[in-house]
C-alpha cells in the first residue's frame, strides 16, 4: 500500500502504542474521548449504521450511490482502506483531504491526553468529529469489527440499523459460536430505532429478532420480492449483489426521506462503486504482465464471500488461475473449498507487506486439502506469472483486502 503524506503519516502514527492491544472491543475509551470533545456523536446527520459479516461494503456503496442519485449530500465511513487512509472518510462525496484530517486528528490526540486508546478508536473519533462539523443529509457508518463493542457504535438513535448476512469471520475476536457472533452484530440495534436485516440463517435470524423485540425496535427482513424489484444489470458484478442492492433500497425506504424514489434506486444501482469487489482490472502494469488474460480482483476473505465469488467466476469460461494471499488465522481451507468443481489452480503468495499473512506453503496446503491443485510462490509477481503460464483464461486475485490494495496500487488504479 502507498504511504500517506509524511504529515498525515506522522499524525496517524501518534496513536500507535497508546494501548497494548491492536484490537480490544470496548466502547469505554472512545466514549471518554468523545465526551472530552463535546459529544460530536450527538450532532451527526441522520445515521444509517451497517454491520454484518459479508456485504457491508457493497451495501454501503449502494446506499451512498442511491442517496446521491436522489441529490442528497452523503458522508461515509468505511474500513479498512485499500491504498490510502483517506478512503476511510468520505465527506459529502469526496475523500477527506489531508489538512483538515490532520486537524481533526490533532484534536483527538489532545482529547486522549496521554490516556489509552487503540488506533482504530482514535481514527473513528476523528471521523465522527469530521462528520459532525461538515454539513450533510446522511451519514453511512460501517462497522469495523463485530458491532456491539465496535468503535462506530456510539450513536444512540440511528435512523436505521442495517445487518447484512452473518457468518463466521474474525474468529480470534468474535469466536466460533454463530449465535454469539450474531449477538455482537445485533448490538447496533437501538431502542425504538428501525432495523433492516438481510435474509439470514436460522440462528442469526433468531438472535436479531430477539434483540429487536427486546428493544422495541421495528424489524424489517428482506424478502425475495424485494430482490426481484431491483433493476439489473448492476454496477457491481455478481448475483449476490442483487441482495446487497435490495438491502440498501429497503433501508432507504425505511428511513423514508422524500427525495428517495424509484429512479434514484435504479440510478444508484447502476452507478455504485466499490473497489476490489469482483473488479475487473483495467489496462495497467499488472494486467500488461499477463496479456490476453482477463484479471479480476476480489478482497473477500472468508468462505461465505468465496462462495459468492466462485458462483460468479463459474459463469465464465475456464481454466481459472487463483492468485491468493490471506491473513494468518483465516479459514483458508473453507475459502478454497468454494472453488472446488471449477477448472482452477491456486498460486499462493505472501500477503501485502506489514500484515500478518499466512505463509504461502501453508495456504497451498489448505488449497490441496480443499481438493485443488496448488503451488506456493515467493511473491505476487511470481504467482501471477505462474498462473498465466498454467493456461488460465481468467486470473482471480483473491483472499485479502491488503493484497487487493497492493494490486490496485501497482496497477495505478487508486480508489477515488
């Protein structure tokens, strides 16, 4: 990933080491800082808060595109970034600029005043400060991890809480009990505030319904006919994106802003942008290295996401080459199992520099365990070359958002 400007990098670096754990799900630290800053979370535009395991980013992208198509000014918070930190904070449609971001980070640092806070909590506090001070009609706030104790969960009265499909992920932090994971995600539901849920499995659906009932929060669950109402083709590829677009449209309908109409929903569906989600790479240094081969990029990193991508990949004509890296601790065998039955070979490589990636030989072993032919490679370039030499007609770069960011930077396709 590319570095931030020296001044922004220095402003961000100050928050490293202020708490011994990189991730420690709790609201105490950020709430203390926000209190010192005068509770900016109470001065936000109407908030649509988005949690879930898969589809959060795509649903957020559709929400933004549909609302903007209706002429609304929209703020967005997402994570992680792919190439530049600025991607995490979008103010009225534009990525935050360095100078104001540094000023907001400075104020957060002063409010921390030598106390404890994680890097993510500090930057979320800066984002909330920014969103409270720049006028907009809507804020789309994406959960970082979990929900109940995520640093984004500081809004007492969201306009709508949205829960995308729930599955296993981040087991080191959320555990392996699906009901517990669903409880974490359902923690964004607030008393009396409407919640919209994707179609869920029995366990998550039950947990969400119970949480909504206990808080007297009106619950709307997506229905098949909601998906049938979405006009295709959509800007984001994949059959699964129909459900994400329908979830966004339903959330906006529940919010009930008068500017949101059918035309805005259709236009937003056709204009939404979300990099590294089954994205075909344009002509650039990466694709020029494998001429004549279509190169696709997807940052999904769990079995549920892999199944969605494999279903779309299977609509093309193989053979396929998968160039894959993953974070350590991910369910690699489960991820690769989604591609069983496709005419595919796997070429594993290290994750992007600075991230705790699984060793390529371990990943290759997981792919073989899933029934795929796999080769461990020393770096991304070698993996790409070997995938091309295998006779692949389509190459899918997958398994890690951090690898996706590295590839976008190398191919000169920076998110804007």
